[in-house]
C-alpha cells in the first residue's frame, strides 16, 4: 500500500476565508497534517496561493473537497511525494 506524504497545490481562493483560516481548516482534517500557505498573487477578489500539505497519509479527496467547500479551486498539483510499502 502506498501513502501520500506531501502535496504541493496551486490554489485560487477568495479573500475569505483568510490564509490563516484556510490553512487551519486543512490542517484540522488530520492531527498529523502540517500546512504551509504562501500567497503568490492577489487581485481585487481572489488570491493565488501555494499550499504545501505534509502528513503520514494525506487523503487527497478530502483535501480537494474541503478546498471546494471554502470556495477555492485547485489549479494544479505541482509536487507529490508518495511512499511505497515495504515488504519483509
């Protein structure tokens, strides 16, 4: 079984929720999630942000669904780190 340990997303989000609330909501999906958010561009109504999400086993479907619920959209998946299972 593989596990997704890191995902870097390019996201377009409205100004609300703000970056702190947006990152906090994502981090609350799992107790081991670590989220880093950087604003790369801003206009009158939206912000382009880079979201770096790290954890033991990231549930991408849950992350994607929450991003949509917050009124944002994923432009691209810029980086992924997946670990394969070890066999003994």
